[in-house]
C-alpha cells in the first residue's frame, strides 16, 4: 500500500499564529485547488478557498466529511459509444489539491479508506486523487456528540502531511512527509522546543477530559461481544426508531458503498458509466433483480452497519471503522447513535424472544 503520511514526524516546527493566513495564501498560489472548512448557514462545509479569510478553524464538524474531495459524491468512471462502432475509455478526473483544516477523526477516516481502496482490487480513481492530495490536519475541541477518545488515539500520528496544533499565540507544526516539509519552508518558522511539545501534551490531556460521550469498554472487545448477540433487543429497538433516511451513512467519513449507473445520451449513440454514493441504511440498498430484499427490516440494516464498523473491518483490517466524529448521531433525526448501541452490547442485555 502507498505510504500516505505514515511514520514518525520528520520535523516539528513553530510559527506565529498571525502567519497562518499567509501560509494559506501561499497554498492558494501554489495549488490549483485548496479546500478548507467555511461557514454554510449555521454549519460548516469543505469548499474551495480563494481567500484565506474564508477558512474557519473553530468548527466542530463539517456537514460532509472531507473524503468527498477524494471520493466524490458522483463521478464518471468510463465514457463509451454504442454500436456499430462501440468504444469504451476509462476516465480518472484529478488535480493537485490541498485539504486544510482536517480534524484527527477525519484524518484517521481517510487513512482507513486508503487501506480499503488499495486492498485487493485497487480503486484507481480513488488512489490517483489520493496521490495528488496534501492533507493539513488541525486539532479540535469535542462537543456532546464526539466520542473519538473511545475509538482512536487522540494524538494524530499518521495520514497527514502537516498537522497544526494551537498553542495560543503560536502553532506547532508536525511535518510528516517531504511534501509537507516543502510547504512549511515557504513560511517563516522556528524549531519546536521542549516547552512547545509539553504544551501540545498538556492540550491533549485537557482534551481527553472534555468528552462526555464514551463507550464503556475497549472497542477491541466488541467483535467478541457481538458473538451470540445477533438477536439482541437493541437491534429491534433501534429498528423501530429508524426512518431509513440514510443520513448516517451519507455523513459517515468511512462509508464507501456506491451504486453504478450507465447514462445514455438522448440520441442513444454514447454514454457515461457513473458511480455515486449509496448506503446500507437505505431501504432498497439490498434489493436485487429477483425482487428479494436481503435486509428488508430496518433492524437488520442497523445491525449490519454496526457489524461493519465494529466487527467485519476489524476482522479484515485490524481497525475499528468508526472514528467517533459524531456526524451520524448529530444528523440522525431520531437520535440513534453508536455509543448507546455499543454500551448495550457490552452490557449483554437479554435477547429478543424468538
């Protein structure tokens, strides 16, 4: 698998906080596309930046995760012409881009997607965009819906090129890749001292105490706890609440299911093969041509999603595929959340009646 920001930090430096805008301005000059969190109504969204003043580093979460810039919501995979002269040509759209302001949970999520997309049948569209993407991470402050501390290490050590930690009047810069080092050299910085590193440690320790939502046990044991709980009451309870709107999977930073459709031109002479995001919580996701729906009940779909996050992917990749960003919980209209489900599974409640 390609090494997208993995290993010990090459270097740690410090810049004055007042110079951050100059740094973003330099990125805009150097790259055709720079994306960052900007205000969108009362929320935040990763959008293309043309002015450093647009960037908002004080956001809690974006509406959609920054994965949308590496795995677009809809993209053309192939263009083709119809008989009598059939022809097909693969399409990979990409450009050099920088994503700035990525929180640790989303940095981890992209790292997990890298694992999936490079494994087995490599997803060349994803990998090409990933190779041409620079990630600049930033630290964050949790709210009531965040539970990153239960599912991942709060210290971000991989998956980025540069990581910025707010130290007050200064910003600590963790440089992980040669690309990141090259960018940092464009602005004035100084070597980080022991005092700077201690401030970073203190900041992480303070952050750990801020989390209100927590899973009551190590997530590493959830795959074992799920054994024998296929008919647990929690699936029925959540299924009765679920509206099957799909907001949870569309907002999730590690979901990667998609649908593929061939779109013909009006003259029926040419067309495009397009893929677009899809989700296992939608009622017709498991509907097949024979008329069978393999997960017709919402309870079965919720159980499947939970197993995907806390069992199947751990079995395959040794990683929990939930990063605790809280988007699924925050955007769920009926307050279904993976923290409550996890804690009920860990409590081993009585099974449903047959």
